[in-house]
C-alpha cells in the first residue's frame, strides 16, 4: 500500500473485507486536527462560499468537483430535486466528508431566531424528519449510519456574489447545523464509487413549497435523491501537477482546463514529450480510460516528465 502524506494508518484498501469503522472516521475522533463536529461546520462554510454557477451541489457531472478543495480533506455534496452521477479526480491523501442529508439554520435565513439555542433547536427540528439513510462504497454498504448524526458548533459563513441563497454579496451570518454524515479515510489509488441517498417523513405543504435552491439549501427537503460519485484516486503529487498540465482539446491547446471539462468532452489528451506530440483517445469517461492498462500511471508519468 502506498504511504501518503499523512501516513499508512490513514489509508485502507476498500475492496478488502473491512467494517464500516475501518473506512470511516469515528465521531469522537480528532481528524486532521479538528473534531468531527467542527468539520461539518467547515463543510457548510465551503458550500456557501461557492457561487451557484460553480457550486458542486448543483453540478450533475462533476465539472465543479474540485471547487475550493484543499488538503487534507475534500467535501462532496448531494443533489437537488433529481439524481446526479458525477465523475471526479481526487488525490490519495485527503479525507472525504459528505452529508447524506443535513439541515442548517442561520440568523439571516431565520430572522425571528435571536439566540444560539434557537438555531440549535431549528436545525435539530428539521433534521428530525430524516428517517432513511443509505450509503455504499464500492458496492459495500456503510452500516449504522444513524450513529453518525452530528450537530455543529456555532459558526459563521459569508456569501459571494451569485450565492446559493440568492442574498446580497458579503452577507455574513452565524449558523448551526445538524446532519447525518459520512467521513471517509483517504482512499487507495484507483477507481472507487460512492453512492448515497436519504429520505424523510415530512410530506407536508413545506415540501411542496420548496421549488428552488435559495429556499432549500439549509433543509433536507429536495435533497432526497441518489447521488453517485465515480472517483479516480491518483497520487497526490500527480494531482498537484495535473492542475498545471497542458491538454489538447478538439485540436486546441488549453492550459489549466478543468478535469470536469475533460469529462464533459469525453476526451483526454496525453502529452508524450515537450514537442507537442499528443495521443488522442475518445472514451466514455476519463475514468474508464485511465483505469484501463494503468492509464492513470501513464498520465502521471507524462506530467512528471514535463515538470522536470
């Protein structure tokens, strides 16, 4: 097993017969220097910091998968009002946190709430409607998901232009969240699939009234659809280099083209040397191509050559 930047003890082969506790962080753990509760607050700050048109939560294909992602963790998101199948490249040295369903209340969304206890009760009340949780990793079910319900501490988030709450740029608010989460330990190199979906008991008029993103992001309502992530995990040094790698796309040379754009175009160009000699391969997805015949290693090798 390859040792990553955080040591072998953080990385597991998910295709062996391991229990859920082997592949997921314990709720009482200190994870990369923070508590599980603190990381859930970081997820909300991440989600609110990204404009709607670039937000991974409203991306059906994984085009924006890498938006505002930084070591030593990556955040994934569910999908609103329909299922989604996303494909992403991800480094092998990061933990992966995502909610199956979650809730959040802030002063800016609920102006009648005047104190921290009110925010806590609001988030808890919304989350209490969740009654179904399902998640799998590489076709293996993650068990006892009800034990991974986490309430965040009080945190502040700020909003960019074109934000997902459709509020004024620069707005800042305190908030508290409650949710059912999965926090995976770093994945081994290769192809992995994560699928998750939740459900809730509230079928009242409140659900029928939720029809758009700005009304719904802090509620589980509308997010009860299957989300699938096809991940290709590559060595962290190759992932860092690939951000600055030059690709050829339909005859045009582009720098810093996003991995999502390559996925969308169903093309990958492998640079073989510094004389712009390219090999073009059309495939169903970049993941399928790269995982055949260790294609991702060929990509990593070619990247390393151009950096030397």
